[in-house]
């Protein structure tokens, strides 16, 4: 059984930074692309960014490009989302997700991911 456990959310002031972590277990982590999504009440789950199985390719939503960075440490089975220059509109529950097919590049649609973390709240407010 694959498990994804997120950590690192919290309250931060506008312009601040947070780093989210997502630790995976249950299958060969390094074979799968990973994605980060976010969701606010009443809205669809939104793609934030993703990283390919090898870590060699990343892709970001336009709304976070230049501010957020995704990385992975396959030795630790962990993917990270570094969020800088945070804005109030970044407030959401953030989820990490694991691709359902091995050895793919980044997929932006949430239906491509078959395992999800429990979510971590990020609140950007003064």
C-alpha cells in the first residue's frame, strides 16, 4: 500500500517562505513522477507543479512559476515544494500525489495520479 505523508504547512506572512515535504512509502518511489496540487473550498483541485521520475524535468503552473521550486531526494523517498514570495492567493490545502504510471514526465491532470497525501494547510495572511 502506497502512503504519502505531507508536512511543513502553516501560517506565513505575505512575502514569506515555506517548504512542504512529502515522504512516500510502499513502492519504488524513484520510478514515478510526483505532483503537487492545491485546493480551496468550492474550487477544483489545481495543479501547482510536478517533477519527473528522474528529477530531470519540472513543470509549474503559471501562477507559481518563478516563486515555487520542486525537488526530490530519491534516497529519502521524499519530494519537496519550496514556496517563496508567498501571496494570500496561495492559501489552500496542498496535496502531493504520485503518478500512476512509471517513468513518465510531468502530467498536469489530477486523474493521472493514483495516490494522494492527506493534505497540509498553507495560510498566507498578515
